[in-house]
């Protein structure tokens, strides 16, 4: 098992390039199961989740090339009829996205209930209700979704959930509707750019889709879809993570290939904090060298601040003098990073889907543990700003969504290294530099037993 060793205190400076979007690549890869011809996908990031989705497609008898220079070739002509097993689907939330393509093309799908990060309750009931409305017989058997139909029928679908529209549900229904008989109208569709990217891919394959990017999507079902080539959009969450890291370390970086138009809410929060944001022909320039100030925000569905950026922004706010407030209206339970940030000296009080950050107290290196993908990124950001050395465990979460993040950060001047625990002759907690850490009795220690601000 690998760990990250981060020695903080260095401002990030330089230029870095963003990879293709994980949250776009996965549903697009899943959608190729609805296409009988060769599909070539470009700008596919080399991530653990992408490799898992590749294995899932292979398990369905699709021919899938190895990922080379961001290019993936998929031919699902012989696919179908296989079970999407728990061992694969449990590893990522996007595994559920094979349900719609398999059902609409082959008339039957058997897919394990999904897994992914432990960030709160994320039911798939809206997916299943939509497919039932389209004429499918759907049942749950031994932890598997079994769906069958002769041919799906176009229908009026409403995907409004208790915390907003469902992104993966919109993806599933949209793909299913491309081969359904007649017209499907999705009300309260998710607005996320990754949904729009999937729709653009399906259009390239011959689907007739209107309204993507709005809350009402209309699909006219076709007899079949055709092979095509498509380039996946850049990753707005990776770009935002790098931007937040630059501001947190009081550095200045240029992010090339950043999808600025889909990042506006996050950039607005950074501007409120006092960061300097400038878009030019060379890329997105982000600077945190000025006077920073506390702020408040709520994570919401697009076009709001993404829930996938909430933890990273919280890490930044722990370093900013004053009282900041953060809430998450998408996943109100997504605050498992709070206790680990407090181990590093942060002062945070969290309850009922909200957190109050009493910022400006010094962060110190500590042994911390990642609980999910974006919490991992938040701990890396905090470690970059902390004095001393931080050891981050369970970074396999990080590898699900970032392509060798430590290499990109080192290119910007950070002291970050991936270390295999089996290679360490001395336990990592004895190798850390404890001299620069606040003691438990010092101001700003953030001890777990004291959550009250001074």
C-alpha cells in the first residue's frame, strides 16, 4: 500500500496541464455498450476508475484496447448477456452507468448495486423508476438489479431527487432512450457539463438529442447507433483542485486545458477569498499572493459549487484568517475530512451538513488517512501548506480521480513523494519531522477533544 509524504511550506509556482475528465470518461465508456461499431475515445485519463470500467466492459465481451496516450478503442459488437459483477461495480459509482446501455441494446441487464466513495446515501431508485416508466421489468435479486424488456418505449421521466437531479440517473436514462421506440422527455435533468459531454458523444454516434445543458432533455429513439471518434472534455474538478492548491500555498500557477466555463462557481469562491484569477491564451492563471479573507459557500448541483470541490475549498479556508462557513446541499454527510484536517491543527465545528471553520491557525504535519477521493485531495492541499511532514494513508482513493497528482505538484515545486509502505525500513510515523508540529497544548492544536474556537 502506498502513502504520500508531503513536506509543506512551499508556494506552488509554474504551469500544469489538466487531463480528461473522469466524470465524463466513465459514462461515455459505459455508453459504448449501446453501440455495435468501433468507438475511439481520446483524452481518457489513466486512472484506477478508468481501468475498472475497462475491466467491466471486457467482462461484457467488449473488445477494449489498452490505454495509450489517452486513446482507447472499444468495440462492443459481441457484448451483452453477461452479469456486471459486484467485484467490479462496487469499486465505483459510475459502474451503474452500464445498466441503461445494456438494457436498451440487448433487452436484459443484470448489474450489481453500485459502490464508490463513502460520502453518504446515494440511492438508484430514480434510475429504476425511469426504466420501469419506459416499459422495463425491474427487480432486485441478491444485491443485483435485473432489468428486462422487449424494447424500451419513450416516456416522460422526472429525475428530481431530494438533493437535486441525479447525474448518473440522467446519463443512464439518456443512453437508454437513444434506442427506445419513440420520444423520451427527461424533466429535471442534471445540468452538469459531464452530462452535456455524454450527450455530445451520443450525437456523434447518431443519437438525436436536444436540450442537454438544460433541465429538459428530449431524445428521439433510433434503430441503432454508429461508431465514432470523440475527445472527452478536460477535468474541471482536477483544474479546480490545482487552483485551490495554488491559493492555499500562496503561490501562482498557470493551468492549461482548464475548462473555465464549467468552473465559474468555484472560481467565484476563490475570488471572494481574495485570489487573483485571470484567463489568457496560455491558460487559467491563479494567484494566492494577496491578502486573503474568510468566506462562505454552499455546495450545490451545477452551476453551483461542485460537491466534489467542497473538501478542497475547506482545506484552503483553514489557512485563511477569520470565520468561514461551508455547507453541502448535495451530500450533507460529506464531511469525513474534517476530523483529519483537525489532526493537522485546523479549528472546525461541524454538524447537520454544515461546518464552521475558524481559520488562520497554523497547520502542522501529521499522520492522516483519506476517507474518499476528494477528501484525499483536501489532505494533500492542507499538507502543502502545513509546517513539517505529513503522511497521507489510503491514497488509492486519490488514484481514482487524479493522474499521478504528486508528479504534477512536484513540477510546481512541491515536496511530495509516493512511498510504498513495504519499502520503509523505519515506520513512517518515526520518520516524520515532529519538531515543526504544534504540540497538543499549543494554540491551534485542533485536538479532537476541543472543537470550540478560542
